C-alpha cells in the first residue's frame, strides 16, 4: 500500500472575481491586492506542512498563488512547482469576460441549469472531468514511480489494508488544524487550481470514486462553491493491481476550508 494526501487550493482573488466576471481559460489575469493577501494567508496556514510534490494550473492566478504558498513554506526549498494545463479552469467559451448573470441568462434561455449549461465554444463538464481523470492517473503513476510500495522503498510506518482509518489520520472530528488528516500519512501533494475545476474534481472523487466523507458533512457543503484560496483535502491509498496501481481507499478530510481567511475579504467563484 502507498498512502498520500492531496490538498487542493483554489487561487486567490482577481479583479474579475471581485467584479463577478467569468475568466475561464481565455482571460489570464493576475491576483488582485486582496488575492495576494489571501495567498499569503494560505501560505502561512500551510507553512509547516511538508509537501512532496506541488502542482498548479498554468494560468497565472493559480501559479502566483502556488508560488506564494511555497515561498511561505518552511520545507519548500528544492520543491519545484509543476505547471500543468490539465488543471486549467473550465473553458466558458463566449461567456468569458461577461458577467456571471449573462451565463445564467444563456442557461435559462436554453432551458438548462447554469451548472450543466455549456456556452458556445466552452467545455462541457464531462470534458473537464476527463482532464481531471487524466491528471489523477498521472499523479498516481508519478507517486508510484517516485515512492513505490513500502516493501520497495524506505518509507516507514505505512498503514496496511487492515488498519483503521484513524491510523492514517482520517477519522474526525477535526478542529480546523492545518495538519488535519495527516497523522501517519508520509506523503503530501499540493494542487492549486480553479473554482469550477475543483468543484468538478470533488464531485468525481466523491460520486465516481466513492470517497468516504467526514461525519456530518452535508451534500450541499460537498458540492458548494469553493472560495478564493479555499482548501479541500483527500487521503489516497493505492495498492498494486494486475495492470499497475489501483485505488484502495479514498477519504475526504475537509471541503472548502477557509479558516485562514480571517484577515481578508472572502470571495466566491
């Protein structure tokens, strides 16, 4: 078995976020002053966690956020940030640059919900989900390539399949500490992406990969919008399969955490 944690972080606020305009992929804006402050706060919150790998979307708002988080991290020297186009925001086609209400109006005119509607030239939710599946498969492969299974590596104290979830730090209740869920988990991956993308990713992890959820977490909370620099954490256990690594256990630790945002204004999608 190989166990590792993945912490997803949404990028900090941009001026487009503040003005409630859609950015998607075609509008690549930097962080606003508030967004820079949010990224600093996220970095301070995560500063003592040891990341094994760090990924970000190749759009600058995500890259800036990831760079600031790593700059604040006391264990980050030597960790290279991997820029990956698979983590880009959902493409919103002709709706990019327009107010979010314009997207709602397009969806209403088409007789669809806003979440399920695809503007002309935009990405469908299935296309975004396919991108995330490809990223996840690559992540699993790279973790196995770099770390192997415990009997193939020097990692110690790896939990086996018979141990309880508490052995890998997955049982709550948690008290909003930065290291929630990381007890006994030897490896940790940082992924910085975007609001619509993270919502699709979480839905895939929970609905399709059947992630266990913390007790008391409601579905409305699981699939709600992630605020700027909001955080989601999952703990993954892989096992050896006939054709390579296979998912053994997947547990959600928290969704859309925003405890670190006490000093700055919170913004949604």
